[in-house]
C-alpha cells in the first residue's frame, strides 16, 4: 500500500497533467499574466457552475471575504456575526474590512453557526451574518436567511471549504448576498498557489469587488476609491478552469470514501461522526470525527504513519489575536468542547479503499487503547 497523504494536490496534477500543461502553455503564448481572457473565462464558468450571476476572481479566500464586506459599503465598526469555530482567516477578513467580529456559538452536531444564539446576538450595530460552511457541510441557511430578512441583515457566505456543497437543489455560496471561495491547493477545487472568488447575484456588488481588487480603478490610472492589489493570477485561473471540469467526479470520490469511513467507524460508538443536515449535501472537504483524548489518539495514528490534522484547535474567541474582543473560556461552550475532540482524517480523491480501511481500523484501535477498552 502506498504511503497515506492527508491531502494530495499533486495527485490532481498527476491525473490531469496533459490538460493542465496545455492550459499553462496557452497562457504563456498569450503573454497575458494579469487578468485577461483566462480569468474572465474562468469567472464565467464558475458562476455558471455555481448558479450565480457573477463571479470575481481575487487573490485568496480571505481577500474574497474582505472585499465582499467592503463592497457592501458598511460603516466602520459595524458588527458581523461569525461562528466561534472557524479558521482565524474568517475573523481577520472582517477586521481587515474595518468591521467588528461578533462571535456566536455553533450547533452541537454540525459545528456551523447556530441560528438561535445568532438571533440573540443581534444588536442595533449588527448588519451582516457570516455563516461558514465548515468542512463542506452547509450551515443552516434557511433559518439564517429568515433571520436576515426579519432583522434587515446581509448574508455573506464563507464557502471556502464548500465547493459543490448543496442545500436543497442549490449550491451554497450562491444563496446569500455574496459567497466567498478559496482555491488554496488542498481545497476541493485547488489552484497551484493561492486564489479566491466572490460570487453574487447582484451586478453592482460584483462591479464594486472588481474595482476594489484592482487599486480602485474602473479605468487605467484613475482610482476612484481606495483599492487593493488582489487579482486572481491568470495562470491559476487557467489551471482552475481545467480542474473545474473534473470537480464533480472528484467530489463523488470523496463521498464514496466518506461513506466507507461511516460504515467502518459506526462499529465504534466512542467515535463520534459529524452530523448531517437534512436536505443538504456536504462536498466532504474534510472528514472530521470527535474522539476523547484526541491528542493521544492523534499521536498513536502518527506512529502508524497516518497523518491527521485538527480544524480547529482554538476557537476564535480564544485566539490571542482576538483577545481584545473581551471573551473568556466558557463563553462559547459548544465550540470549546468540540475543539478538544475534533480530528480530521485523510480524505481526497486520490485515496484508495484499502487506505481508508487502514485508517479506520487504526483509529478504532487507537481509541480503544487510549480509553483502556
């Protein structure tokens, strides 16, 4: 059996080498390395695939959230409700936009933004809900959209882990005022470097992001507002356009491996699998379980050559960078309890069933050894 990789972006290249190299060669031949036809073409393809009206390529998923919030034209220090359990980048994008993150606890089963605490957290300064489709699992957008309508709020979706996740018959990222995607190499749709996208049904919002990503310019050498240099690289757009055609099949492979994990791990009740939202389908960016004494279990797996990660060991309110928000341990107990138990197992399109079976058996053995069973 080949060594097990936690993720395998190089596997994408091995599988699509001829197509990717042809796309890269076409960019070199065109001489267009900043924006240009390849970027515009990928933006149209991604918007069409997602079911959104507009897509604007930017430099990263963090920039996608930042610029989407900037494009809304909010007043400084406006509050943005975010889940306690997410990557620090979610909260940092809010701060970069000149706004204030307001942390909310998460649902016990899905670990996505809990609508009831979110409703309780709304103040007169709150203007945006920023749900994260964590691990590829859609947040409860039905409830959050209803809350937004009732309170007059905007919804910006952090879909950086949700390429292809669906709620009902619609892909997430296209359901709020704006959706934000990352093309970091290990994502379901990953570039060979950083990259991101803002999607929206609103033409004016898309145009505002286009201006902000390019020095605030609508025409060359005239900046009508303060902007940034945050453009999706042309080479990355060309590569992503190739990989987008294969994303549905890669997501199907992830789903098959996740079902295999489900079947094998169901034999061990101590291993808690993530909840699934009714009417939703995760794109399985990560396969996450909850286990007691996580760190000891993780060490035992490492001894077997099995790489694992934790997404995420520190909730936002316990990150040193966000100490200024004034929170203390115990403020968001659901997120804090989960952060001590969650463990991400290897999951990517280039695994094989034998590897998944090896990981599952090793996890069951590690949990039993750790618990003394």
